[in-house]
C-alpha cells in the first residue's frame, strides 16, 4: 500500500514582513497560514494566542520596536523577545533575525549597527533551545543599510528580498 505524503503545514508569525509575504508563490507545496500583522512587534507576539501546535512556525519581528530601545532596556527586551518566541506552540520553530532598516533619509547606518548588536544578543540567548535561527541580516544589507534593490519602499521587501527569505527557510527546513 502506498503511503500518502503529508503536506507540510507552516504558520508565519510577525510584522509586515510576514504579512506581505506572498507565501503561495514561494511555498506552493506547503499549507501556509499567515499571521503577520503590519506595524506589530513584541506585544503582538507576546499576546499571540492561535494554536499552532500542529505546524512548523516561522517568526520574524522586532524592527517596529527598535526606536523604543536603548542600552538601558535592551537586555530586558531580549529576555521578553525569547520568552515570547518560546511560548508559541509548534512542531518546530524558525526565527528570522531582526531585519535591517533605513533611518529616514539621512543615510545613517547607526540603526543597523544597533540591530546587529540586538540580533547577537538574541542569538546568544537562543543557545540551548530548539529554535532554528535564520540569520539573513548581512544578505539584506548594502553599505550598512537595507539594500534598496531588495525593497519596494526602502523598508518592505520586494520579490528579490522575499526570495532570500524563502531560500533561507527552505534550506533550514531541508525540503
């Protein structure tokens, strides 16, 4: 008797980078549920109450929280961030790094230096967990800023940007 292959089931959770991802294009053979919410961050993930225990879960958030963070509160944020990610039920969890962003029009790279440090702290705190960390930060950068060739508006990703994310997910999932 032939075994019927089960369709992989994934839940995508996070901010606008998840919400605007045309999952059916990048993962046509997966059952994908999109729980991305534009403008959201840690508070959304902390309050996420959907039962995703029968899914593999892919999470990305944090860029909307950046301007509320500083050297004094960053460690508390990282603790809450990890706790929120671990609280989402899943068969397996994949966490994208916080993506780079561009500070207004001043061509500063300061925010991305801060995000890099934040990502390092998050990655260190994930050690010893079963979370798979997807670090695409450097692949999204050009000269220290979010590569405008990967965006539609200097913030949200375009098809080339989402191709980088999809490749990272597929490689991690090993499908």
